[in-house]
């Protein structure tokens, strides 16, 4: 055991869904960002399986040059890490599992969704269960004795596992992460020659978290074209660093803004890219509200993804002023969620959700509306039909 490691009281939420999925399919693909805990989770779920990673160049070359010979070593199946390094291997896995379709034979992990999703859809459709693992949620962090107890420390530190299970200072680990994984991996995919320009683009994306996405403006600020900005952002998304949150319109009015919002999956990474050096600095930072909104977004997504469900969240903004951070249309109701980083709530904190509820009623929408407000304070309550949720109870 690694010295100084804090053993979590609770396993990853996705563990149960992972083991169940492996009883249904001969192959399970677990993807997510680098260092989100995929290897640790798969080893915990399948302790008796042989484990091999394609990270070392010699192993990677073997899998690429002689895929049949590589797979012949694992007739009983295996955990194969970082499979995006040898996407052609999936074609040979198809033949292997067609001959022996025993459920749960191969557990694959990958950290570049774009690189492996096409290969899975072409070669392994119907044979593969796909799950996604993001960094720790707040609930998962509760199992660590060194988990942040303060909101701004939590936002600043983020949820990447090694910060907690190896007690590495967050600012140090995140700096290494950006240098070794983000810049290296993404540059390899994009073949970016100008590291400075790409780093500028990455930092600009962080500065635009929780804002409506304007690729032309973002590209101009970074000194690249609209098309290049879109390509670079798509790779950041496929690497599970950020996400475009689509607008919800439901044909309510022509004035509804349909641009997506940009959100990151980890606020620690956002704070590092913004140059925020300590939690106290975040408390007074002009983007504090945006960082908090992004944290609420990531928690809502993790609640779905870590149960093997597909998130269906949207944002809403009407050009004349109504703006709601998160909308989840469900079969029997519409869930609205607002994020406010302050510890004290003003009466107008509830106006946007109430206005949208009225707009739906005026359009004869028959769905029931459920309104929640997540804030930086500590006391739960119900105010004017809105459930007020403290950040630590989300």
C-alpha cells in the first residue's frame, strides 16, 4: 500500500453498475478523463482478472503489430487499460468474443472518447456495454479523511482521486496533470505545433466556463479560426475535460437563446487554469459564481453518469431576461436547478425559475415543475415553492 494513502470508506458509486454490466456483455468499456480512477475501479470490481496496460510503448507496439498474438495471451479475458492507444485491437476483439461470448471477458478502459467510440460503433456494436467515470463526486469524497470541509477549498481542489488517496497538494498535482496529460495527449491528437496558442485557448475555455459559447469570439481571442476553435474544443470534450450544455427551448418563444453553455467537469482544473493559487483567492474572485455553477453542473452529471445513466440536462435563457442554470425534462415533470454561490439568498434569487414556470403555464404545458436552488450556505429550507439545498447536501 502506498505510504500515506487514505483508504476511502465508500467505493465508487459506479462499481455496482460496472459489475452488473459485465454480466450482460462480453466486453465492457469504461472511459473517462485521464486519472479519474478507472484502473483502480476495474481492479476493485474484477480482482481476479489479469491486468495489462497499453501505456508502455513495447506493450502498445505488440498490441498494434500483432493483435492476435497479443489477445492469445488472455484467453480467459483481461482488463486492458488505455485501449485508445491501439484502436484497431477492437476489430480483433470482435472475432474473439464472437467465438467466446462469455459475459465480462474483457474490461477495457480509455481516456479519449473520440478515438475509441468510432471503433466500438464499427466493430463491437451490440457486444459492448459502455460506462463513463468522472473524478470524485462530493459524496464519494466524503469517504476520505482529508476531503475538503470548506466550499471554496472543495471548488479549488477539485475531485481527481490522486489528490486525496495519495495526499498530493492540489495545486502541484493539477499543474503536473495539465503538463503531462492535457498538453501532451491533446497535442498528440490535434498535432498542435504551437503549444503557447493551445495553452492560451485552454485557459480561455476555463475563463468561459458557465458562459454561453461563442466559438468565433473564443477563437479570435486565442488567435485561431472558428473552425480550429471548434476542433480543439471537440477534442477537449472527447477527453472528458469539458462539455457543451445545450439550450432548452421547447418552442416556447422565438426570443429564446439556443447557444450552448460551456462547462468543465472539474473545478480544480478550472481554478488552476485561471491562476487561482489558493481557496481564499477564489472566495473573492470575479468568476466565483461561474466556478460554483460549474461545480453544480459536474455534480448533477456525476449523479447520472456514475449510475450508468445518460444525463439530459439543459440550460435556458430568454433574450429578454429569464435565465435558469439547469433544466432536466422528465416524463412526468420538469426539474429546474439554480446555483448561487453566496451564503445569503436574496428574494430575487427565485424569480427566474418562477418566471419560467409561469411561461410554461401560459403555454399550457402540462408537466409538473420541481424547483431547486443550490447555494453556498448551510441551512436547507423551502421558500416560495423552491427547495433550497445547501452545497454540502447536493
